C-alpha cells in the first residue's frame, strides 16, 4: 500500500516514522502492519488517535471510520497532517488531558506512542474516561525485552519507558481496562531470509549504517526498500520474543 502526497515530507528526526523515505521503509512498513491488523476495530467508529504523528495511520483508519480525530503536541506536525490527509481532523493537545468529553469515543488508537509518555498511567486513565463503555483502546509499542535488551533505560533517546508484554498488561489492568487481545509482531518468512542475508539481523544492519554515518550499501538499501507490511506477522505465541506488542483493551 502506497501513501503518496504532493505535500512536502516532514523532516526525519528519529522521533516519528515518515513514509516515502527509502531508508525508513522498514520501520514505516512495520508500523503500517499493525494499523492494517487493527483497522477492523475502527469500522463505522469515531476514532481518536492519541499521537497521530505524520498522519499516515490516521488516514488509513479514516477510510473505514465515521471520523478520525488526530491529536499531537507538535504544531508543525499537525499542519502537515491537515494538508496531507484532509480526511483526518486534527487538534493540538497534551495527551495527559484529552480534549474530548467523557464517554464520547468508540476507539482510542495509540500506536508506538505510549513509550514516549512520562505519565503512562495518567494517559490511560484519560483513555478510560473518553471511551464509551464497551469501547476499545488499541495499543502498539516496542517490546522492551527485544528493543532495549538487558537495559534499564531505553536505547531510543525519545522513549521514556518501554514495556514488556506482562508490564503492558499490568499497566492496562491497573488503570481499569480489561485486556481482550494481546499479541506480538515479528518478522515473517521473507524477512527471516533477509535477516540471514545480513548477518542474522536486518535491523542490526540498518542500525550499524545509521550509527556509522557511512553511505548505505546498495544491497541493504534495496532490501529495505522491498519490505512490505505483509512481511510481518502478528501472533499470540511467544510474546516475549516479539518485536512489538499489540494489545486491544476494553473499557468495562
């Protein structure tokens, strides 16, 4: 699935994923895979995306939703979203205080955002407040066990607190949610082949180039450009070894 726009791209800072950049394609497709998997929950729903970033995901959800409100704190980002994705309504907001009424939202989507927040508990309580009873919170986040292995602090400087699958479940339940679905995103068979071609890890090969500042080897660049959302699988098996955690939680 392609996302093309005449609107200029946002700068790539490392804090958010931006589509349309070859060297960023692996991360974009990894995120897109989760949006596609959870998209059915948003059909005919009013969706609040808390932390919409560049806006490609909110636009994807808006294709089936009654409406999508994308929230972000960065004014430049929201200006971009409004121009690039006219189906998405936008508002500038701190996610610690969601700017909508209580029990007014069918779905809160929070994709690769909760790990950036200082007050994760407070944010989830706000999600609980704005959701209608029986409505759902969709969450994806990097798995701390595999994203920052053996560390007490995240490797990514933009992350404040990463979570393991069990930690995410505990956090959701402690703030009043019932966990309906918990799974992990990982490489499918084709990415497994690419992992083997690049010394055991396509991710590590990309990180090594980024850290060194060296030009991208043509073979690696071509491999990254070829990655599609369908190359990732989401499974409820062996959660601790997954790359990202995917959760669906219900407001009782």
